[in-house]
C-alpha cells in the first residue's frame, strides 16, 4: 500500500509540473535554447517555430510559400527561421515581465549595459508564444505587359 501511495504521489507531481512555456519568461528561455541548438539539431528549428505566435507563424508560412513558388521546391515555414536573425546576441542573465492582458513584454538583460532586449509574447490558450517583429511580406511587383 505504501508503494502505491508513493507511485501515485510521483505520478501526480509529474502531471502537475507546468510546461516550460506556461510563462512568458519560460517561453523566451525555451525559444532561445531551441534557436541556439538549431545548427546542431534540425528538430530544434521545428520546435522553435512551434513557440512562435500566430502572426509570426503566418508571416513565415507566407515566406515559405513564396520561396517554394520561386525556387521550385517545397520550403517549410520553420526553414525560414534564420539562426542569427531570431536569437539574442547575448547570454540572458535576468528577465522581468510586464503582462497586459494576453500580451506580455519580457525584458531580457545580459551582463553589459547594451545587452538588453524586449521580447513580445502573446497568450495562446494556456501557453505563451513569441511574437518577434518581422517585416511584412510585400507582394512582388508585377511585370508590365509591354515590350
């Protein structure tokens, strides 16, 4: 009976552990970790893509669709994540969060005075997702019919 109680307690503890992206800071930490390991682990870029918010995922999907059409081979949205473009240029040492409804702004600080970044997050169901500032996808200019 004692063994059953211990097993049940461990099972409940495992089930009640919050997901890493259950907080804005956790989502930022997980995203940075995935982006840093992306060069060595192809799954990490897929995982990083899943940590993005709906606007960022839609933007990258549009980019992948355009790249697929122009290059004649299928590109996946996670392939549009460039390692140097989305990661932090410093090692995070401290984070603080300001939550405004379903949006959060995580202030990330490193060691130096110039090592600061604000990461926008958005709540999606019970988890937090990263919404980096991405340039809008601009429709390509159409060629004229003259000529």
